[in-house]
C-alpha cells in the first residue's frame, strides 16, 4: 500500500468519523481486516489520537461494559454489531451509563430501525459509510460536514474523491438511474489503489476504478446502495436490490437479521428468498411468514416481496461481519435443483 493512503485515512477519520482531540475512540472491527487496520489503528494514529481495543469476542454485554468503562465518545462498528445490540435486552438489564456522541457504521447499509435505535438507546447519531478493502472509504454520510442525510444511503463522496455511477458501456448515468459505482481516478487526488499484486483482477476501465457494486444516485447527489452486481436479483423481468428487501424485512418487530437472494424459478427466472434470524422470544410460523411478506409488499412492491422465507439460527458472515450471500445463493440453487 502506498504512503499516499495515509491521506485518505486521515480525511475519513476527520470528516466522516468526526474524530477530534477530545474523543475516546473505539472501532470494534478486528485489526486483521481492512476496516480495523485502516480505521482502528492507522487512521486515529495519523491524527495523534488514542484508540481502544477489546480482545474479547464480541458480545452485547462486553460491548456495553467497554463503552461504559472507558466512556467511549466516538464508536465505529459493522452493522451486525448494532443489529445484535438492538436485538438484545442487555441494555435494559445493565442500564449502562454511556458518553457516546457519534457512531459510524460500514460494511452494509443500516436500516431506519437501527438508525433510530442507536439515536434513542445509545444516545447519538450513527452515520452510514461505504468503502472497500482496495480503496478505503470513498462515500459517506459525514459527521463533520453539513449536508442532507438520507437514512439508508451511502451518502456523498468523501473529500478528495469523485465518485460516479456507470452504465454497462461505462458512461456516467444521470441522477435517478442505476449504475455501477466507480471512482473517477483522474479527479480523485486521495485515491491510492494501484492494482492487485498478481493482476488477478482488472478493476480499471480508462480513468475509472470499478467497484462491482450497483447504486442509484438520487436527485440531490446522494448515492444509494443497491447491491453487488452479482447479488442483484432479476425476478419476472424486474431487477431488485437485496438491500431494499433486507432493510424492509428488518422493519418487522420480530426480525433481528435478514438476507435476500435469488432462487431459480421456472416461471419467473428467479424468486426472492429471505433468510431470517428472529429476535429472542419469537418463533417462526406460517403466520409470521405471511406477516413479513405483507410488510414488504406494502413498503416496496408486489414484485419485490420474498416468495419464500426460511427462519435460521444465524447467517453466514465473514469475520468482519458482512453477510456471505453467495453461500445462501448456492443453498437456494441446490434447493431449486432438488425440488
């Protein structure tokens, strides 16, 4: 990684995380992974600000203990951590005295329910941020910059970057259209990625770095994550982003986590299948399946609701907390073949 990357780390910590000299900062991410290495260690140290670590495995209880013991004021974590905290009753039982003023999230979009929960229970705003291992963070809702915040959206380009959405011919699309998220390298002085060591992938097209993620650019310039290009579900001719379905399923009071994938179907090409982890005290039933389906129909559309829902104990995730949808896609594909 070039030394230039330190500039990008500094910009993210200062403007998106909103870290300052008075903060007690904790990034929950494992430092063996990019978000932890870049923004739990390198970023805060670039600013000369101490950082905290918890070597214990993540639980909601030890998270509250850490926040209270060290009076953490600035927190960063994956969405999974916030969802697990929201699904637990630990806050009611422990009644921790918290000092949080800002929270940040990266890895997957936050649902409105999680955003509101963080505000109401943890007592601070939480901002969604987007990035990749290769590029670091590039698109964020910034704590230290004034702009409109659209809950569930990636936000705006990080200072030092110009980001765009491209169509299949690599032309920049107009606001309101879907496209592949890309970085305009010629107009992004903070961009530092130089390519893969063995050239195993070629993510560049002309002046653009291609992320492989699909987004919408709203009329006011905010980018909205739709899904990985290979995660997008085409059902009965409609393209549906899993993030929209998952976020809506999460609005149900019984749901702790959800993941949506396409399952092969002879009639529609694919149907949407949701894998759902329930909160403590709730059990799966046909009635609950119908309740969740109706919720998605009302919030999204009749073509975007999950025609199948499977209740599971946990979702497959990477060590950094990202849902591994390709595993679920493979399971759904095998189910379709044996049906």
